[in-house]
């Protein structure tokens, strides 16, 4: 927004008083987004809290006892009552199933360690929810993600969070420049999660001591197999364990119970060298095993690229950047060769294990905390 000199820029970057600036806060019921909402409310912004109901825990998972989604919605509502701003619950169950859950099942069965949070940000939170925020006449939307939006020479840039341990850039690489224009991430500069909890205590929030959720929201207790079994019944059927030559080495009770890179629990002892799961074939119900070197990957085909650099992606034949193929690993040196605006071949300087179709490959500037986008690993032609 142009600075007209009549009012200094407020903390969200608008040249008007906070009371005239409406911000929709995406509230999950956790401590992070609660602190964002409380902080903005205390600064005098016109805050509107919104919580998404993404799935019916009971029906989806036949879960016993209290439904966490219900608790989270209750916690978000309580924070809005404590801080005195309106709160809405939006039912996005159908959108979530179509945009997130179905693909999660497919990519898990393809051997990926899927990160449905990325698709949820891209296809639900930063798409439908962002449009809803605009319908509510909001000036911007704030979330509790640990990432930074930094104004650069060419507009807003995406930067890693100050606290590397909490950084969520891997999950947000698909944020487009247009979305970034509208989004705000007030926690990205905080030094630690401890600082967030201190703020929650300062605002007297009931969620100040609520534990962090580690699980994917629709996978309680991290039990992927039970969720996949409900979504894709065939994946739990028994089949053969074969080596790369196609020789049968054993049997299994469902590809769903295996992950790429797994070595233990294959039940095929007595071999000269250790065997690892290198591929899962759902169609033939086969688990393919091989030696460790079969797991290492150097060249990765990537598509659906969201590029956040200043120059066009295809303006160079090679980009020398850092890439992450898993959220838990630091960026590794790579050469990225664009094929089109949205496709590339990524060559890792040092081979990595555990690279599977369906995982994200995220690009980092080697000389700064800036994220330059990323894409999705696929099988290639």
C-alpha cells in the first residue's frame, strides 16, 4: 500500500491506525495462532478469528472419546472470548477431502512420506480461506506459522524463521507472490517456542500450556496404516517381497506397513548384505527390496514448481541453490536445471537417501535465509 504521509505504517504494514485495519487470523486452537490473535487484538487491530473444521474425527477414524477437532475449535473460541473479538468456524470438510486426504493416501502408497500440511496450506488455507478473508473485507490474513515475510526490492519475500528448530518454510514453499502480499506471519522473528509460550502467559490465554501437536491432524497417534486402510482397502492385502531381479524373497501382510528405506522387520534373514525396501508397488501388491545403494538418489525430477526468485525461473540454464527433500534435513547443495516455468531436474551434489515421488523439494538461497520456492518430486517420464 502506498504511504500517503498521513499515518505511519502500522505493524502489519498499512498506513492507517490498527483499529481501521481488519485482519483475519487463521486459528487452529493451538498456542501459536492464539498468540497471534491475542497480540493483534491487544495492538488494537480489528481481529476476526476463523477456525476450519476439516474432517469429522469420529466418522473418519472411529476414534474413541473426545474428538480433538472439537477441542481445538473450543480452544480457539475461548481465546477469542478472552480477547474480545469475533470467531467463526468454517466447515471445509469436502474441500479438505478432495484437496488433501485423497492425494495423501496415494502418495503414501507410492512410498513417499507425504506432507499433507503443504497441500492444505496451498489448496485450503491460502486459497479458500484467503478468499473468505477477502470476502470479510480483511486487509490481510495472519497465521501462526514460523516463517518470515520480509519486504525486498521487488516486493515481499519468504524467509526462514529466526528459530531454525521451529522453521516451517518446507511446508510453505508453494505460497505464491500474490498470497504473500496478503499474508502476515507475526511469530517468524521470535527466538524460540518458549518466547511464544511466554506471550501466551502474558495475555493470560487458557492454551498457554497446551502441548504442541506432533501428528498430522487427521492421523491420530501417527498411525498412518489405520487411516490408509480405511481410505484404500486394497493396500492392506498381503503380497510378495521381491528383489530387484524379481525373485520372491518372502511375503508381507500389506504394502501399507512398509516405508521406503526400511530394513528391519522384513522377515528375510540369511542374506549376504542387508536389504532395504526400495519401492512399493500397490498395483501388484509387491514390496521391492534391494541393497542400500539403490536408495541413494542424485537426480530428481520436480514439477508444479512455485518460483519465488526475482528473475524468471527459466532465465538461467542452471541455478546453484540449497534444496531440502525432507522437512527434518538441512538444505543440501544442488544444481537446478529448469525445463519449463514449472518443471526442472534437480541434481544433488551428494546423493541423498529416502527421496520419493510425492515429497516436496524446496529451494533455498545459499547466501541468505530466503526461500526461493520449490516443487513436487515425481517419477519422471
